[in-house]
C-alpha cells in the first residue's frame, strides 16, 4: 500500500512536470503564431509541419549558444537567479487538483499531488518567492539596466500582491475553505465561483498579468527604456530559463484562475457524462475540460499582449495602489454584507 | 526520525544565521537571512502549524525580505565602500557583545527546564482552530495588535507625505 502510494505520486509528479514543461514550450510557438495572426503574417512555419518543431529548434539554439558570465559579476548569484526563477515556476502546480479521483486498476487515485489545507496560501507564497529569481539575477549582472529592471520587478510584484491577496480573501469568504481540492469540489457542475465573485476575478486577472510580467505590465524588461531589463546580461540557456519561467508562470496562473473561479475540472452535465463513461474515462474528460480552460486563458494572455500597449510606470503604480486595492477592499466589504444577509434570511 | 530531522534543521538554521553575520557582502547577508527564515518555516511544519508556516513564508520571505533586498540593491553597498570603523567603536562593540553573552548565560542558568509540552489536539495549528482561538479567547490582544499595525501604517504614510510637500 505504502509503496503503491509513493509510485502513484511519483508518476503523477512526473506527468505534471512534463506536461507543464511541454505546454510552456509550445506556448512559445503559440505566442509567435498568434502574434503572426494578429499582425496579419504567417509566423514561424519552416521547422516541421506548420512550424511544429520550432520550440525544439529554439531549445537547441539556446543550448548551443555561448554562455557569457560578465566579469565583475557575482558568479554564484548570476547562476542562482535563473535557476530560482525556473524552480519557483515549477513547484506551484503541486496543489492544483487536475481532476476528480480516477479509478486505475481497482485503485482510486487522486489527481492532485498534495492537498495542503492552506493550498491557496501556498500558491501565494510561491508567487511571492518568484521575484527573487529576477532580483538576484538582475543584481548579480552588475549592470545598471539590469538593476533597474530588477528593482522595477520587485516593486511591481509587491504592489500587485496586495490586491491579489485581498481578492482571494473575498473568495475565501464565499467558499469557507483554503484547500484547493474543496474549492474545486464546491463548484460542481456549473456552480462556478465567477458567478459569486465577478469583481474579485477581474482584480485577480489584472494582478496575475502583473505578477507574470506580461504586457501591459512587462516594465521589468521594457526594451525601449532598459535595453532588455533584468536579463540584459544573460545569454544562452540562462536567458532561456528566464523566458521559460515566464511561460511556466503563465501556465500556472491560468491553472489557478481556472480552478479558483472557473470551476476547474467541473463542467455542466458532468454527472451525466460520468455515468455514461465510467470512473476511469469520466475524470479524464474533466481533466481535458480543465486543460481547455487553461488554454483559453493562455490565449487570452497572448491576445492582450499583442493588443494593449505597455503602461507607463506611474500609471502602473496608480492602477495598483489607487484603483485595485480600494476596489478589492470594497469587494471584501460587499461580500461580507451579502453573506451576512443571506445567512440571516 | 522526527528528532534527528529536527536536529538537522536546527543545525541548518544556526549555520545560516551565522553566515548572515559573517558574510562581508550585505546582499549575501540578506540572502542567507532568507534561507534562515525558510528553515524556520520547516520548523513550523514539523510542529504541525501549517498556517503559521505559510504565513511566515509569505510575510517574512516573500514580502519583508524583498523590501530589505530592494533597499540594499538601491544603495548597492559592497566591501570596499564600507566605512572603516575606528578602534574605539570596535572596543565598544566587543564590550557590549560580552555583556550580552554574560546576561544570556545568566538568564539561561536561572531558567528551569520546563516539562515537555504535549499537544492535546494534534491539529491545533490548522487554520480553522487558529481562527476560532484568535476570535474568541485572544480577541482583545488580536484586535489591539491590528490597531498597532494600522497606526504604524498611517504613521509611515504621514512621514512620506510630508516630504513631498516640502520639496
């Protein structure tokens, strides 16, 4: 029993790792294809059928490029920066429930690596840790532009963590639990949290754009002002690690948003489908639905990137502190009042 | 198993805490301090206090230390720019440190070793129980400390605002 449990978790972790890395790799291709479509051109089309092997070619190119470590830089920290960025991007997916319990060879297997009873806070912690990779990398480069990018990343991340946390508090008021598994179970069928927390979702969405450093909030790597931002001095695979971490973060943010607000693996009519297909295929369909939601979010991230121009820095700070935080607090108060009234009725 | 794990983590905590003091570069010090806080988080997990662990993780590692790092990076201090301290200051530091050691040793000697504490309920540190205790038994201290934090926040905003008007 014990060994079976270990093997099952090991396989699950391996599958989740490889799937999230695969999704991140193909996100780079999707981004260029979508950019091509939005700008009325073809996009990468040479490597493989319709550019299918482009991520592979990009990865190979990254590996074979010369690794340059600038003189006068702190060498250990220079390597630690991208490693940390990649690590924090990978460990967040541990608490996401990827599906209902699935029956494999007469064993009920949970499709979640671990159900921490403070699951949301764990994700929040991992997100807040993500900024260290950028900060350490930017500082260790010993370059003024890198440092500016790192400082911008830090202040942006801290500013947007606050409204993000406040919007989660309003969600907790209506779900009554911190566990990701229970939150997913509560949204059975079409009973999704977006129906109860539309404003909270909007705040969370904007904040996750800021936390993943995506346009319109990609000021840490603003080319027109900072050359390349925090990764100016990076080359080869270390540069690739930073880029990859960004796409992994986008995948994680999409998965979290789908689970918290859009029902995770739940979809209307799932009971009927589960009855029809049995306890092995049914949860797999739920998992497919979750991935569909994730891909829609990833597409949304890219759509926004090629539509909305970058903010100015003071606009970014004003949006965070003067609009999102008061809105999030108002959201908490309104949620509290409504819950009290509903309980009294 | 649990005891040896505790001693290993405790060793790591003290080791990294010492590195905080002994490293010459302030940025390295802050990074070691972050690792120290991480080992403290593991201690909380070992005590089955998940909520406290994750709050320590988010607040200390994720927020406060980022601010520390932020300020240090802006100042960009390093070894050769550190002002050389005079012999007098070093002497005063040694004497003050020795006084602290004497006080600590004395107080440790005066203390009695308490009986090992056995938790009545193993899940005391979970969010639900912690919240119930905070909002019933310890309501007054909890609210007072929140007022204290609020006043500190208002004070900080006030200080920052006054500077802008003068300039």
